[in-house]
C-alpha cells in the first residue's frame, strides 16, 4: 500500500481512464459501493427504484473517487519513458 498520509485513496490506472484503490479508505468505499448496489438490486421493489438508486450510487462513488485520486482522472496511455 502507498503512503496514506497524502490524502489520496486511489491512484490512476496506467491505461485508459479510472482509478485503483490503494488505501483502506479506498477499499472500504469500493466494497461499500458494491454492497449497496447489490442490496439496491435485490431489495428494492421495482426497476425504476433500482435504477434511480444505482445511478445515485454510481454518481456519488465516481465523484468521491475522482476527488480522492492522486493526479486526477484523465485518459492515460501508460508510462512514457
């Protein structure tokens, strides 16, 4: 794991767009997102409610991940070197 004192929970992927959790906070957020998404799909009564809750969860998770990613999100083509 990387130094968690810098305040970032994720590091950007080497290729493409997105991030990978590197601290316990990042992993907790990711696991919490998956659990809540599974509960929404299995426990909510209809598709409209499921879709609404899933969209809200995805938006919230993505916004937090972007804010907590070292270097931000952008398209990456791998290390140049």
